[in-house]
């Protein structure tokens, strides 16, 4: 998708095209989309070799476009902290673009990814009264939804798009249609 190409070309924040000064997002401290792309390729190759499932979960802060600069940074930091703190230590969490985080869940079929994403959703919802932050999520898994890294990422993004369109704090799983 064009969004992913633009993020990779311009870095996670999109501020300085072509400058590779850091692979970490300055707001969240998480690795950026370039690291995510490399990790997904490598982890998918390992999953394929070991005949293990692999899942990708994309998290987006609901109402991102309506947040002011300070509110957006606070929401992004909170989302990163809750996602990172709720998932397993072995899961890789990266900052993809403003308001969007991605997690790669090793050895996790789509049912396990849905369970993990729902755990994050419940954790965020428990704090939403005080913070006002909610997350929409899209899940896709290898080999159920896709066999290649780019297709897996795109299917997770498509599921996230559906979740966003259905309202805040939604979790959607990729379509298991033709691959």
C-alpha cells in the first residue's frame, strides 16, 4: 500500500525524508516502521522454516486526527506503554506512523492474536475513563490470511481500516479470502 511505502521512505514521523538518524520514534521510544519491515520479513522466514504461525496486530489511536499536538503525543505514549506492557516480552512492538503501532506475535495463530489484542483493548478501556484514549485493532496471521510479509501487513491494515470504520475500540480480523 502507498501508506507503507511513504512511511518507509520518509521514516516513522515523515519529518526528514532520506535521513536515517535513528530507527526509534522519539515520542514512543519504539523501533520505527523500517525496523518493523525488517523484523516482519525475518520473523516470517523463521516461522515458515519452523512451520509455526505468526500474527501481526495493528493498533491505532481512535480519533487521532482530532487530537492536538500535545494530546496526540500523550495518547501515543500511553498507547505504546499499554501495548508494550500487555503483550509478551518476546513480541515485537513498533511505531509505524502517527497514531499507529504494530506488533509481531511469534508462534501465535490468529485466535491467540485476537485474544492478545483483546487483552490490550480491555487494558486500554480500563483506563479510558481517565485518559480518553481507545484503540482500534486489525489482526492478520500467517498462514491463515497471507503467506508473504507484505500481504500479511496489508491484510492487517485492511482489518484495521474496517475496525476504524465501525467505531472506536474495535477489533477486526483479516478476511480469510483467496490468497
